[in-house]
C-alpha cells in the first residue's frame, strides 16, 4: 500500500470547458503529486469564448463540503478561487475557523479576463474583511488589485505600493502578480511579508492562451505549502511551474486556450 500524499483542498467554481477553476486546480495538484479535494462554490456555463451563465451552490453546502473533507481526510493546505457572493465568502470564512485547513491561499478571483468586475461590492468587502485576515498568502492579479485597493498599477514601484496596501488588510504574505503589466518586457511578481520585498522575475511569452493561469499558480503554491515548504520557497516553485505551464499552453476551441501543466508528464 502506498503512503497517503499531501492533501490540498480547493474551494472554487467549476469550469465546464476544463481550462480554469476547479478543473485547472485538480489538474495542477495531480501534476504536483498531491491529492486534490474540492468544495464547489458555483457551476459555470463556460467554454473558450467566455462565461454565459452560472449557478451558485448554497453557502451551507459549500461549508459542509469543507467540513466533510477536513474532518475525515484532513487538509494540509487550502486555496480559494471563484467564491461568487458575500454569503459564500462568509460561509467559507466560518468553515475555515471551525476546521483546520492548514496554510490558506486566497486567489481573490474578482475580475474577468478583460478586467471587468465579477464580484458585487459587498462580496469585495467580504474578501477584504473576512478572507484576507485569515490568509497565509493572497495572489491577486493587477485587475484584482485595482478592484480591491483602488490602486492602478502601471509600474514596478506601483506593485510595491499595492503590496503594502494589501498587506495592511491582514494577510501574512502578499503576491502581486505582474502578468498584466503589458509594457514590462518581463513578468515580475512581488512577494511581501510586511518587512521584505522579494522579486520573482520570469519571461513574458507572446501567447494568448493563458486561461487558468491564476488558478494554476495558486494550486502549485498550495501543493508545496502542503508539503511543509515556507512561503517564499512555495512561491518560487509556483513561479517556475506557471512559467513552464504558460510555455506549454495550447489552443482550445475558438477562443482562449488554457495554460498546461502537462509538461510535468513528459519524459
């Protein structure tokens, strides 16, 4: 009998196209050698061209999923994705207070691929006041930074300013991702713990197929936190993982294809 691998819980929405959300999380967790578990928050009607509808899961059912796996299987780390509403965020916050989910990565999914706001204002407030103070690490992209802090990031200096504003909301660590800083020839992510800035630089690829990149990064980081890595080491692993996954991205359907962790299976 094999040993039980580390266990990671993803609390997020389902993507029927398989490019992002729960599907991207589970694909990444498998590629990283950990056991993935789920608490589904919403079911989307989605393909490579976009989202045409979704149905929220009742908040008590979301919380029950978290408690069911934590109380029996155990959770070594958890991460969030699409949480859909203030009521779901409140239920998630209460559930992670009741059961031990280990290091808690909050990917504050609040903006579409085009930068449009996905969460209502009350849900954004719940992200700030309920999720961030409980988070080991938050991983917003620049559109989410703008929606959460009001800061429009246009430079690397702005990334540091945003990291400071986000850290003041209560998370232990902040990772401000620079993938949407289109004028920068590199992709710089800034990691901050309230005392030190750590810069993680990667190449910028000329590729449009980047669906699920935030989910993939957060899941890769969570996989290493579940193994006991410290936050900087886990984030460095995640950065390398997403760089390779963007390089391995493939077309899918008539729209935007996904980043791919399938490179881990080669050779």
